[in-house]
C-alpha cells in the first residue's frame, strides 16, 4: 500500500461524518420550515388542490381560491408553471398545506442524495484514471469518498437551504440533468428522455437544453422526440380540466416578468442582471434566455466549439457540465437555482491547478453568498430580496471559466473508458 494512502477505517469514518452532517443539516432545515410553507411551494400546492377539484389554476379564480384556503402568510396570485405540472402538483394537493410542505422538502432531500449519487457514479464510470487515483489515496475506496464530498458540498450550499425555504422546483430540473448525463453515459435513451422531460418542467432551463440537443446528433434528437411525447402525456389531465390550458399558461408567463420584487433584474442573477448593472436596461427573461442559449451553442456546437472530445462519455460530461455552468452563470435565475451546479462541480474534481484556483475563487462567492452579502454590502441598498445576486453572478462566471478550463483539459487527454467498481 502506498505511503500516502489514508487507512480505510479513517476514510470510512470521515465520509460517514460528512454524509451525516449533510443529512442532519438538511433535516434540521426541513424541521425548522415545517410550520412555514415556502413562498413558491404555495403556488404548487394551490394548483394541485384546484386541479383535484377540477378547476383550472390558470384562470381568474386562482388568487381567490388561495385566499379562501390559505389561512396565513403569502397568498399566490398567478400560476405560471406548464400544464405538465399536473402530475407533480396534485399529489401534494391531497395533503394540507403544512404537511405537503414537509413532504415536498423530504422529496427535496431525496433528490439531493440522488443527484450526488448518480453524478458520482457517472464520474467514476467515465474517468478510470481519476477513480484509480481516488482509490490509491483513500484506502481503496472510490464511490463513497466522491459521493460524500459532493453531497457535503451540495448540502451546505446556501442555494440548497434557500431552495428548501421557498419550496422551489429547481432540484427536479437538477435531477433531470443528472439523469440525462447518466443515461447518455450508460446508453439509456429512455432515461435520458425522462431526464429532459423533468428539466423542461422549468422552461427557462429546459428550453435551451432541448434546443441544444436538437442541434447535436441523431440520438439527441430522438431524446427530444421521446421527451415531447412524454410531456404531451403529462399535459393531458390539465387539458381535460381546461382545453386551453397551454394558451392560458403562455398568457400568464408573458405577464410574469417583474410581477414580484423577486423577479426584478437586481434580484436575479445572470445576463439580465449584468446588463441592468451596466446599462440600467432590463432586457427581460426571454431575451436573457436567448443570450444564454447562444453561449451554450457556441461552446457545444460547431467547428469552434469547446466541447470536442472524441470519447462519447467524456463528451457527455463536457456537454452537460458546460451547459449547466452557462445556465447558472448567465440564465435569468435566482440564488436558489444554483443547485444546478452539481454536475459541473463534480467535473471540477478532474481539474488541474488553473481550474482548481478558478473554482475556489468562484466557490468563495457562491457557496454562502447571502451571508457574504451581509458582511460585504456589494449591492445597491434598496435591493431587499436576494441582495447577493451580484456576488453570486460574479462567482458563477468565474466558476464557468473553471469548467471551460477542465473541458479543454479533457480535450487533450486520452481517457480510459473502463469502469472501476
């Protein structure tokens, strides 16, 4: 055994401690939030409750129904999620608001574990030299050290805690991206299509990914086609309730920019915030999403693309790592959406000193950005919701540069595709 190898019992103990701390922290957050249903989860719960009663949540009765059924706290005003949400909202509508909120956050914990588990598995199965290096350093163990490190980092990520607090949906999209990566690496076309279907539940994330896949290759276009069929099937119950639900959804979505203070550019991250900061112009979410898509395509498609490995599995990592990192850095998002960072974060485990230095600098601004903003007031004073958006955006751009650096590094490496168990 090499002298630098850490004894297996020590590795096991440290890994279990990291996992235990991560689970304990998230369970504490779930318990802490049990009596305070999240701002955004109320929208999902109310829509599910209305669908179960056979009422169209996209209609004018949405706010009035919420006022009648929600006894305290924020009352949702407009339902802006796609009709595909029927299957995901109605199970929670069968419960009371407080019980549904707890169940929602428990599902969130399960998703964090699943994201980290599948990402770790995909990393190990693709990069055998990395796996051998981990095994040689950590007492012959591979999966547990990688998983525990990734899970601990995701658990203490401030975005994760905020997401639990507000009851947002981004973990489903994050799981979908991970499932797409895992499905592509393991040649599971249908699982990849399911993953895309889940990502599309959040259109500003799923839309650019779907368009990218249409431009990649024949297999990717099959994924989009299957996902389209699955999405149509998911819409059927909502269309039975209201045949015009798709048009109602688009109408509500068009009225949503700036609908609340949280959706003003200074409380969001990405290119919309950057342009507002520089030129005092709000380009809106649709244009910001188009800009994000253009950057994704420039990095992943065409002769000058950055993602260009000849190994299909490595290319899958490059595609989904870059795409996720670009979305986190440039798409019109909120701080809690940074849970999408899991795949590029795992990819950075492969990096050299340049990417590691960039990743560290980005992480310093991302991981506890709201806490940092309390100490370092690097935003305009009147911003009350997500005042750390400016810091987080800078950190995400630096993080993206780190992912680009790793992508170029992988282009130069001959990767052994054998699976390490």
